[in-house]
C-alpha cells in the first residue's frame, strides 16, 4: 500500500501571470524560464511537504508548481503521511523554532516517533524520485528524509518557511533537534536571512521570500456584487439580522453593509486570534455599531499537520464568551470548508476584498502570505512587526506595523485610524498593491529558484569531478 500521496500538478501558462506583470518583469521571467529548461533538462524537481491543503506552503505550491510546469520544466509534489503522534512532535518543533514551548521537551522519544514515521514514507519516495532528479523538502515535517535521499544519490534542498529573528532558548532547542537531520543539505532556503541558524554555511544559504499568485481563486479580481453574493450564499454574510450559519460561530453573521475588520489565518496560537478579539473590544471604533470583527480560519478537521487547531478554536470561543455583550454580537469566528480548495479560496478572497481593514496580529510569523494577499487586493493592513511581515509592509506607506504585538491599545488605535480616514486607508492599499507586484509575485520567486537549482546542480557536477563544494551565490 502506498503511504506517500502524490498531488497532480496542473500546468499553467505563464502568459496568465504576465497579465499582472510589467514588461520588464515578463522579459526577466522568460529569460529565466529558458535557462531553467536547459539546467533541468531530463530532471524532475520534486517538492515534499506534509499536507496538500490548509496552509501557506500547500497554497503556494499548488499555484507556483503550475507555472513551473507551464514553462516546460518537469515538477512533482509528494505529501508524506503521518499519524497524530508524528504531527504532535512536529508541531512542538514548529512552536520551538518560533520561540514557544518547553525547551528541553524534544528528546529521544520524540526522535523515535519522528524517525519511525519518516522511515515508513521513505520507500515510496525512493520509488518516485530518481538520482538525476532534485528534491526540496519543506519545513520540519519531512526534514528527516534529507540524508536518506542524499544517500540514494539525490540532491536535496531543505526549504524552511519558519524562523525567529533573535532565537531564544526554545528556538535553539528546536534547532538542535533539527540540525542532525538537515545539516548535510545541498542547500538551505530561508524566507529571511535572520532565520538561518549560525551553523548554516553561507555558501549553501539562499534567501527566497515566498510569493502569491495574483490570478488564483484566492486572489483574482471579484466585483462587489459578486463577492456579496458569494458571502451570502456561503452564510458568511446575512441578508437580515437573524441568519444562522454552520460556518459562523460567535455573533450571528453580519449584513453586507457592516464594516469588517478581518484576520485570516490558521487556528494557531501564534496568530493570537484571542488577542485580536480583546484588542478589538478596546479600540475606539468598536463603539460604532456597524464595525464588526471577523476571524477566519480553515475547518479544523481538515488540516492534518496541525493537531492544535481544534484547541485554539475552542479557546477563541471561550474568549468570545468573555467579551462585553455589546461587542460579542459583532465578533464572528468563521471556519471555511476545505473539501473543495476552489470554494475555500473563493470565500477567503471575497472576505478579504469585502474587508474595510485586514489585520494580522501574529506573535511570530515566518512570512505571512495572508498579508501579501490582502495587500494585493489593495486592502489597508494593520500587522505585527514580526518575521517576514516586516519585509512586506513599509510602515506608514504600504500598511501600519505594530512594533509590539502584545500592545492591544496600539493595535486598536491603528485599526480605528484606518476606519476613520478612508482616504488614507485607500492610499495605503494602493501602495501595498504596487509593492506586491514589484516584490512578491511568482516571477521573482521562480527566477531565484532557477539560480539556486543551477548552483546546486553545478556543484554536484563539480563534486563528481573531484572538486570541493559550490556556492549558491547568495
């Protein structure tokens, strides 16, 4: 019985992406695609992740790999299989790298659970991936497969989407756990240079921020009338004040004329959705009856690699019950179905576009794709100045940053400012969209990957010829 799941990659014509790019960007992309076809001729670029749905990595791969395939480069996507014990361990690793949890907690028993699961997945991967291919392993979940794949002669890159600018004891403990599994990588990819541990060799380090697909179901343009129809049909918005919805917990769904403050993220403690609710209750604009808060996350049963989702949603509901009565009715917790990825993406797109203000009050953030997605939709964004969010938003120009994510008063004042000054909010949104076009679309992302693959494969060829090492040019 096959344990590893393969995800079908549907080729997408780069011409679709070109609609959102400048002429100069198109020219650079076409040159990179031509080089990729030469560098990767006869090879398959494999991506290995822990889930095909429900998180930023899966969403990014689904569209980015389509464009890769559309350039004529062969690409594959494999998803490993793990049980509850495995994902409990990897969630603890994830939290540790972000500086949370009990530093000594990752020990021998965790190693055994982790390695046992990956050993079950390894034979399937060795059937799929050939020595002439190239593999990217995404995040801690499949990291322990790196050395076994290398021993089979397969060049292996570890792509880490998480990190902490200034590691604390918990983060250092998480890195000690992972170092044994990944330090032989042919290359390391991080979203920020600050995330790379000090033991990662500079010549094998590539810094490649994530990107969004401007024409995906989650980001395509939606007219105002269509988005209201989408949201009322889904039960996220009401046609009257008495509607109930299976998607919405907390206050009953708001009507279409409500001004929405929206956060979209996993039900994850690092996203601090409980803090968003408390901050909302304190902000000056919360006294206005047409201002509502909407916290939006995936249906918790559908995200296999995040065992804490249900607990976090339950905690958020407990926080909601403690809110003042007048505020509580205007706070809504939305769990978007995951069975149909296109339906999920369309609902999230419509919610973000309908928002008056989008927030991301994370305590830690690897990058924060939902920030880039909101910026692309020209929405004004208020976000914590943590992790990759700092690379996306220029404070006061393309959004507002909260220097201390625990400062609920600063958060509330920033959101209230944008609700009170629509012209300023609109200017921030327009600048934000231009910034995403320039820096956070797939053309830049793919060009950087071509540079990396070329460096890795050139190094492999030199090593086989007896040369020592190679550089990624970063």
